[in-house]
């Protein structure tokens, strides 16, 4: 089923099997003590006990303990059990969205009827709820509905290594606390994780099991594990009783209740190169304590014949963004190209016991091993610094991609071949370059951010990045499609454009801007059919597109009569579609990463401003939503509706936190104060209300207008309010006392919008009379009237630097003006309906506009291209 395929991020069952194999198998004697533990029994049997938190230091056996609990609970056929193992070294396994996707996926495998909850979101194509990097809201909606299904009974959900969930960890805890009370959770984490500890310690119905508090029990379990491992060594190495006893005694006296320490030492003792006669000498070289053991392992590597190779491999493993395969490792380390896979496995085996190889993929044996290398041994493995290592990976990635990528990597031939019909060939020509295709820009970015200057050649015209993109860009897009990662390409091009900030006028920046526009325009088509990168994508690109000109030779020869396409790209970078009615308002988040839109379809939508994917749809209003605004910290949204209410939402979870009622008519506009403590709303009832944004209490009602109030704005210092009304005036108010300090008159029609300049010295107002007026915000004098609009002006906004002003018109256009001269600069045309709202991104590089045509458009605000 396609939606289940797209939901998939990992199969937790396979992860559990891999973990157990990596750790040498699950030994019942190492975990069976938990079944007799009073705290666990109360949690299991008491319906009021909702959450069991197991915590302990690294290497104490938390993960294997949870594996054992899973095995025991799975024996109870009536239970529905789902679990997830977080892993900090793997991006998809270290995010809250990954956790939910894994838990949902596993539950559906057990109870297929639950797929209906996934399909309800998936069947809204523009939502892309699982592919988006901001899919949290969609997934929480799906999972919460699923957990509330009365047919789903006796559910236990398990999340291991909560501290290794690096993205939205707090939101994941919120979800756990808000889930239905009949759902039981088991989570584990390390000690000394302040955020997790604070939240879980203060949670109700939570049982805490600290492994250090039951030291004798854990020591007994470790001793049992030691006896098991020594039995294995005795069989494999033919120990006599004396040697067996000596090894067992040393391990028991030095283990300090740490399973991982025992496992690492026994792995070293099992090495065939260690003769039995040297066993005690070898054993005595292992110090107690994990860090001390890691130090000893590092010393051994440095003194080995493969020291240089091992250090290169450890350096790669320490900085990659996801575990790499053997083939990918070879592509990233030039000196490994001469070795075959068997030799490479031997070299990895020489890397102490830091790494383990499972089904061709290289993993750290434990998160603490990676942390040791980066925190304590970085001088040995990355003597030139991590930035240099990132740059090395970037350079190698460009080299191997340049060698490997070509047109039609899978020999599909037909440009219409759907991605769903493609079978991966064997051998896979992308196997060695998969990692490079996905992460080359990330490594370049990391290299630059840690350096004092950009590498000389990499981001210059005709430099390494320019040469690669000029020759291989379309082949790279095809590869991303085959890898199911077109959104990764959008993010990469956006990141590359950001890295080039300050390089105006360079050929590379021009190309990157065009390349980003190209993937935004055609990414969905290419993602569905990889070879469309050369067919429709090129054919329907502007004739002067840099990408089209560079890859003109790739255009299909069988298209004889080519469509008439504009010479140049218009200024529109992207069109966001998904609303079922006109869009009344659009706003950027304070960090510029998200957009929120308000629509006549009674919903709000939140969008990823980079990829254009809709990440959430917020429902709850019973009338058109006229306005939406982010709080200054980006954590909340406020919306104003024709239904007469203002709603406050959690911008991360999409939950409605508060509904503010009190207006006697529809609410047209809402805005947060700069400190986020207050809200102001403007209404059909002719008033402006000021609210406490935390409690929802109405603090003041400002009266004085003789008609609907269309718009309200706080001054940058939060001391004043400006309101625009149907009565043709703009009023300025003292935001503390509520007194009207000035009434600005001069428009020949109702005033739809008002905005303060960033310095608070000026006001701009937009009117039905077809003009924009600029006012001195202190004296109230009109300093300029901007004419040239053909019809009503719905919205006006200053750029972040205050140098430009943009107006949104009923005639379907957006106009940009120079504030200093009052001269018109450019008209942006692309909407199919009147433009209701316009806003600058916080950096002033982009504009977003909302229209009656049901779309939001993102524009280049700097070049008009």
C-alpha cells in the first residue's frame, strides 16, 4: 500500500534484531530480574500507572533490557505493542517524527484497520505529511486519532534512548503526556539529561526506575552476563579451569555493573590473534571504566600497522550524517579504493571495538563510543579539525559523483516511467554514491561554518561546486529522484544559495538561484518520473534559464514543436497550493523557515518555506479566517476569523490553546505585541481589543472608529497601536492607556491596511482609493502618496530595512516601491485573482503573497527574478 510505503522510515523489528545481533544476542538472565521488580509489576498491572521511565548511565544495558521487556510483553497475545529505538548517529532515527512514524508503522502491521487514519491525511496530496521535514503536526493528529480508536485496546508503546532523539524531543514528551490515559509508555534515557529529567520527574502517573539505585541487582545481572561470555570464550579458546576462573574474576571485579564494558573486553579477548598463553596479560591491560577502556583501545589503534587507515575510517564515521555502507566508505576515502570488501572488513575490525558492521552498514558499537572519539580523541582522528574532515568528504563526494552520475542511471529509456514501477538494478550504480548525493552540500556547509574563510576554489566561479553543477546537475536530480529524495535537493540548493550570500553578480550564484527555481518548479514531476528531468522540466523552462541553456543538449529530440515559453523566469519562486478557497493572509515565521496562511476555507495552513510543503492544516474556525500571525518566538500562532473569535495555537503541535471571544462581529486582523505578551484584534464591530496573550483576558477595548476596523499594527517598541478603518481614517493609540493620540485623514476611501516602519518613525496605509500613503508616525503628517495602482490596495508592508514598501492589489498584482523617493520599482504578476496580503521574509530576500485565487506565492524580493 502506497501510503504505508511512504510512512515507512524504519522497521523497528529489524532494528531490534540488528541491535541484538550487534550486542551478541539477548540473554534472558540479563533482563529477567525486571519481571520480578516491584516497580515494573505495579506499572504493568495498575491501570492508573501510565509511564515507566528507565534511566541509567551509558553501557548499563538499558537497550537490551527493553529488548527483553518487548520479548516478554509480546508473549501476551492480547497486547498491542509498538516500539522504537532512537539512534543519534542516524538522522531518521533521532527525530520525534521518526519515532512516531516507526510506532505508527509497527501498530498498523499488527492491526491493519488502523491504516484508515493514515490514509485520511495521506489522501490530501498537497499535505505530504510524511515526506515533509516538518511533518510533526500531521503525524500527531494521525497517531492521536489512532490511539483513541476504541478497537485498539491494551496498548504498550516503548521508546528507547529518548536522549538520542535530538529533534523535537520536548514535543515528543508533550505527546506522550497528552496521549489517552489507557495507553502505557515505557521510555529509557541516560542520567544527567536535564530537560528529560525535569519533565519526567514532574509528570504524574510516572514510575522512575534508576538502574544506579538497584546497583546490587544490576551487578548480579552483569555477573550472569560475564559467566555467559566466559563460557563462550572457554569453548572458543579452550580455556582450562584456572584460566576460566581468572578471566571471570577479573571481569567481575572491574565491570562496575556495566554491560558494555564487559562486551567490549570480551570482544577483544575473542580475537583469534590473541593466543591463550597471553590471555591474562591481555586481560590485565583493560582498565575499569568505559572512558578508560576507550583510551586503551585508541592507544592500540595508534600503535597498529593499520593506524592511518583506522583513523581515517573513524574520522568518517564520526562526522557523517547517517551510517555509511562499505561501498560508500570506499568512495569517501581514497586510500581504501585498493582494498576489496573482505580486506575492508578486516580493517574495520582493527578499529578497536568502536565500530561494528551489520549487513554491510557501519555503526558505532554505542553512542558513547562516538562521543568519546569527538570529545576525547579528536586530535588523533581529525588532527586538522572537523571542518577539514567535512571538507574532505565534500571534495570526495563531488569527485565520485562526477565519475558516476550519468543520464538514465537505471537504463529506463522511457521518460514516462513512474518511480513506483522502477526496480533497482543489481548491481545498483548508485550504491557507492548514495550518501554523497544526499549530503554533499551539508558537508560543504559544515566545513565553511567552522572555518574563518571559505575555501578558495569551492564557491568561486568555475570552482569545484560550479563545475559539478554545470556538468552534472540534471544527473544529480535524476539520482535524487531514484533515491526518493527530491525534497533533499530543494533543501540543498537553498542552503547553497545561503552560503553564496554576498556573492552577487557571480555566475555560480546566478546558476544556483536558477537551479533552485528549476527544482521547485519541476521537482514533483521529476520525483514521480526521474527522466522527466530531461523532458518536461527542460522543455517547460524559460528559454534563458541557466539550467536549460547549460543542458540544452539533453532536451528530447523527439519533441519537434516545442511550446512557447517566456524568455526569462518571472519573479515567482514558488506557488503553494492546497487551500479550497481564497487566501486572505500570509505571514513568515520569525526565523523565515515557515509560512502560515489564512483562508476563506476556514482553515490555517503552515508551510515549509524552503520546500513549499504544507506541514499542517489547522481547523476549528467556523467562518473565513481573515488573518494569522506568529508570536515573536515562533512558538504560537494567532488567527482572526469572521466567526467573531481569535484563536491561539501551538505552532509546533497545531493544537488550539485558547479561543478569545468578545467582539460583536467578525475579526479582521490580529497581531502580537513585540514582546509576545499581548494581542491586538480589529473587528467589524468598529473596535480594537487588546488581550493578554497568555491568559486570554481582554485588557482593553479601543473605541472611536465609525466603521469596520480592517487592520491593526503594534509599533516596534510596543508602545503604540495603529488601526485602519472603513471610515477612511487611520488612528494611533497609546497601547498602555488605550487613548487615541492621533487620527490620520486624507484617504478618499476605506483604509484596508496599516503598517509601521521597522524604526517606528513612519506609517504606511493602503486604501480602496487606489493609493498608499506614508505618514510621519509622530506628527501624523502625510509625507508621501504613492499612486499608480489600478484599483483597491488591500495590503501594505515595509521591508525589514525600511527602504522598500510593497503593496498588494485587487488587480492581481504586487507592486514594490522605493520609500525614500516614492518611485515605483517593479510589478510582480502571476496571481489569477486579487492579492489580499503581502509580507517580507525576515531577511528581506523573499516576499510572500496571498490571493483570492487560492494560492500563496513566494517571490525573489532582491532581484525580481
